[in-house]
C-alpha cells in the first residue's frame, strides 16, 4: 500500500500501486493541473521575450543624416 499526501489540497490518500494512481502525487487531475499552473505562472515561463542587449553605438550622433 502506498500512502501520500496531495501537495495541493493536503488530502491523504492511499493506493495499492502507483499504476492505479495516474495523478500521483496529486489526489486528482484537478490538483495536478493546479500544480502545473503554478509552475507555468511562477517559475517556468519568464514573462516577456528575452531581448539581449544590443549596443547601437551609431544610433545617436555617430551617423548624421541631413534630411531637413
Ligand atoms: Zn488534491
């Protein structure tokens, strides 16, 4: 017998084998998705595209374009 506690809702569960518990260590698919959502929201995805700093030394002043 395997016993565990759901890390989301803290319910204690037991099962004969893990094969009978596809959502281990979560009590249900709902709790599994809650945990997955926490990963996506908090840690896994960095908000916004990562833009490497690209120096543009000629962006201001070095190139003078006389268009007036
Ligand atoms: Zn749960």
